């Protein structure tokens, strides 16, 4: 029985072990995946931002804890939908969630707070239910207002009482002007960056936009009549009054252009179109139809000859005669939108392209082609306006009916109604549109695509063995982050034309090709450079892509592996410092850090070595290195007694400047501390060039500037000596040389005799005068470049080039001038400095304010 009990005992422990492992796996799976955000809000994955807001609001009004006071779980339930909404409304977070699930959002805290029920009922999504009002955000604003149509946009804030007071009037105004203007609304609570970029500082702010025209702000009273009156000033389309002396000339001119006439005849009986109605129609039909009117009470003979006995309105096609009513389209409505709809449907359709004419037509001309499957609706009929809106962009417009030209559509893998722009380099260079089917969106796409260099890829032109490098975006049209990335690719393709080719592959059509490259999430952006393949993991912006390409061409971040880690990091030279980012590609905070990490690497290039370790690829190695969370940032200092010694970054901010300051702060100091005697003997009477930093320990800007000065000292080492003088400890010395604010940086070159003392506080002409007087330096631009390149050194990627110039030209730089260091993101005129305090440390409160980098005058 003993052997049996032993086996039973072992089997029982094994069973418990497996049970624990299984339970843990289930728990981890639950924590990492959670509930699907789209299902929580009842949405499909291709939901628009507006649809997301509408779905959340509908649930919020029902599930809010204020409405469910007796439900103890109401708070937790609401947090779930609130979290889902906060993630899905944010383009970048949504992209991470679609690609990695909840584990890609570990650094995001959205959804932990929410508003009262009243906020969601009355303040949330003010215009989401109004069909005539288009809600714009950062992603589509510029394309909309630059489409060539007139836009009147309301920038509002949800909690603004005046915005709510305006809302009913704005809705009435939108219905009144629908078709004449595009009426838009921007929620500055959700789109603060967009509103700031447009100079919006108060709410509501109303602006008129049109391509080629500066934005016009409305300052009048907020009545519908005043808004209409202001808006109509921008409808400059001509309405022609016809009479005996001009009717034949005007009709012949329009006929020569292939344009018909919308005419209203006004008599004593019947109804004719009012002046404002005629003006609205002229704006809506500009370039397609001429609008005119004839006053029969004045032109009685002309009306009699045309057999006009009562008022009426009609559309006369080009080339037809007014005497022949059979060729006219009689219009029996006085409503602007109804008249517009009747006329636009009566206009000639887009030029038809066939298998026989397609190649020849598109050979040396840019075309926008609408692929249809026989259906016609008002939206597609509105595309007839495209030929007018795209005329200045030199883009012709045509259509292909895929029911009759199926072979042609199959050749381009067109499986549903689509729009594509064909460049002027042949029929294989084209881009398919994947956006809203609104006219202004299509126009924006056509203009951008015609000038960009992005190609829709097919199996026949996919870059498998190309010599030139390619960027390929694997995407799905239903994926909103994918659609948001496409315009950024167009911008980047213009910047990198001739260096990199751009292509997109629709994985819903070419599933097999996407499987070949193991594409598991959208969008996935890959660089193909012959045999090398690099997946892009940075921000989905043109700037992010440009930086990534720059890093591939001139890499500054070293990919570390278990094989080279010992050689490069542990066995580093005594004067080398390494910073290493241990990351996982699926980790949201890691993705956010990646572009900042590359940027930091460029900023410290040549001073600190920068590397990365992929802990998904080398999981066992990261475990061996005791990496327990991602990203883990470590610094391996120079001259360390133990090669395994490192310091972990525990800072709150992971931006490039903060990381750079941390890395530079670990380096041994090159500058020296000076006392008054050192200053007198070594600087003023010595034989070396000196750069001095006059500072106070309590001064916040001085603390921010310290690593920058140390970097300058390191770059100039061997040519210029660097020193620091504490003006709190040595106040009299600082006052004696005219120091009035901290930090102040002065350059003291050795002139072969005693040094010139002070020439003003700033980059002023007196400096030039001293220089010219001392050494007959006639080229004052040399001194200008000295300051320019020094400022380039401060918080700038271009530090090396500026400081190298400074070293090479040191022999011609003379005199003593004050340098005012700039702060991050600011120029020479945006400095933060601490005022002179006669050497006394300020009280605690003032010290706290100064440390926060604000300009302070201590008591």
C-alpha cells in the first residue's frame, strides 16, 4: 500500500500544481483582456468619434449612479463604460487598444473620474444629434476648411453657459444655411490643442473659413438674422440681372463654357425667387450653373417675346433657347435645397471611362475616378461638383461603372463603390480613398493624394525584392486609427520623396499577403529595405515617421542583445556611460517612450551611449537582469568600480529633455567652482579663455540650466575652460561685474593682455562696438553667429554643429558679452531668469516659486 500512497501523494500535488497554474493563467487572461470596449458601448470597430459619443451618452443617461442610487454596483459599472469611452475617443489610445488590448494601456489612467448626470444630459455632445451641423476634430479639421467650400465653425466649451444659449440659434442657422455653408462645431473640451492652434481663447468663438482666405471672426449679436447677414457677405457668386442689352451675350458666354442657366422670371402674378434665395443658389451651384433673373415689370417687351405671362423658375441647359420651353426644367419649388437637388440631378454626369479609354485617358493626367456599381444617390450625384472644386488642383474627374466594366474593376481589386486618385505616372500608381463619403472629405483627399507619393499596393506591385526601400502600411479600412494614419503617410511621403517609397495594403482584400508577413493587428507599418525588415512602433504622425526613418539611416540607438550586452555595456570603456531601455513592444508606456528615447539619443549623441533591449524577444535575458516592469530605464555610469552597477530612472516625466538632463547629470563635472580670488587670478588675469555661469542655488532656472552649461563645458573642453560662480555665497563679486539676474553666462576670452570687463547685459550693439574697437573686427556677423550657435546649443538637437563652429572660430571672438540662456521650447525672448537678490536666499515660499522656474524677485 505504501507505493500506492506515495504515487497518490505525488499525483495529488501535481494536480494542485496544475490547478494553480491554470487558475493563474485564467486570472492573468481576465486581467489583461477584460471586457471588450466596443461591446460595452454597443459599437462596431469602425465606429466614428461621433458615434462613440452618441453611444456613450445613451448609456450614461441610463447607467449613471445618480440615476441608480440603490444599486451598489452602479459606480463600478459606470467606470467600465466611462473607461471604454475615454479610450476609444482618443485616436492614439484607440490604436493601442485595437493592437494590444488593455495591456497596451497600462500607463493610461483614463476613465477613473466622471461627471454628474446633469452634465451628460445637458452639456455633453451638444451638437451630436444635429444632422446639419458637422462636428470636427483634430483629424479632419484642416481637410474640411481647405476643401474650397465655405465653412462657418462654432468653437464651444461644454460648460460654457453662453455656448448653451447660442445652441438653439446655431441649429436654426444651420438649417437655414445648409448647402450654402458647411456649418461646423468644435468641442474645445475634447479638442483643446486644435482650439489653441486656431487662436481660440473665449467661447463661443465663431469663424468663417475658406481655402485661400484668412479666417474671419464674427463679433455681432447672436441672432439668426445677424448670423445669416454676416455669412452671406462671403457668398460672392454672381447673380446676373438679364435685360434686353445683355441677355444674348450672357447666354452665348455661358453656352461656350458648357454651363446652363437657372433663371427666375418675375412678373406681377405668381412667385419668383427672392434676392437672398438667388444668392444662396448662386453660391451652391458656383461653377456649374449661372444664376440670373429677369424683371418683367421693367423688361416687358423682352418677357412678351419670350412668352412669359406669370412668374416661374426654370433651368435652361447650355445651348438651349429660352423660347423653347420643352428643353427647360421647370421648377415648382421656392425652397433652396429642393431647387438645388433638382438642378444638380439634371446636370450631365461625370465623364465615363471604359476598358478601352482608361489607359490612354490616365496616361499623363491626374484623375479622380469614382467606381460605382450602378447605384445613384444624392451623395454620389453631388460628386458632379468635384470637377469645379478640383479644377485649380488640375485633377480631372471621371467614373467607371463596375457592372459594365467588371474586368477593369477586377484588375484594381475594386469590390465595392470606391474613389481613387490616379497620379500622372500611369495606371499602376494610384491611391484608393478610405474615409467619409462627404464631398469636402473627398476633395481634401484628392488634393493631398495628387501631390503625395503613396501608392495602393496590389499583389502585382508589392515590393518583395525591390532595390529601393519601401514603407508599407498594412491596414483595414474599418479601423479608425488606420484611416487617421493615411494622411500622415501622405505628409511623410512628400518629405521623403526620392529617399523612400510609400505603399498601403488593404488586408481585408489581400488576406494571404498579410498572413505571409504575420500581420496580426492594424495598422502595422513596416520598412522593407532589401533583406532588412523593420516594424515601426512610434507615434502615428508624419514627424514620428520622419524621425524613425532618420534613426534607420543614421541610427543613434543601439539594439542590444544577450550576445552584445556584455561586450558593449558591461565591458564598456572607463569613460563611457550607457543608458538602456528594457521594453516590450506590446507595452503602451513603452510605445509612448520610444520616440522620446530616440530623440534623447540624438540630443546626447557622442556623449552618452543609448541602447534598447526587447524583452519580448529576449524574455529570459530580462528576467536574468531582474527587469520586473516595462519600461525599465537604467544608466550604467562611467568609472564605476562594478561593471554591473547601474542607476534606475525614477523620474515622473519620460520626455526627451527630462531623460537627457538625468543622463547628463550622471557625468563627471567638467566645469569648476570659482571663488572671488579664483575669479580674479584665473579668469581676469589668466591666460585661458573662460565661459562662466553666474548662478544662485535657490534659482529654479539656474537648476534647469546647470546640465546645459555642463554640456557646453564638455563640448568646449580643451579650448575654453568653464567655471561656475555662486552669487549667493559671493554676492559682492557678482555685483561688481554687473550681474543683475540668474543665470547669466559670460564669455571671457584671453586677449593677450588684461581682459575687457563687461560691455552690457544682453546682445546689444555696444558689444559690437567694443569688438570693433579692440581688434578692428569689421565682420560683425561673426559675433552674431557666436550667439546664434550658442543658443542652438541650449535644448537643441543641433548642439554639436553650433559648438564645433564656436571652437573653430574662437580665435576671432573677443570682448565680453552677456549670454541669456533660453529655456526648453522657448527662444531668446522667452527666458526665465531669477532677479538679482543681493546675495540673500529668499524665504521658503519664494524659494518654492523660484524652483518652479518662474521669474521671481526675492525680498
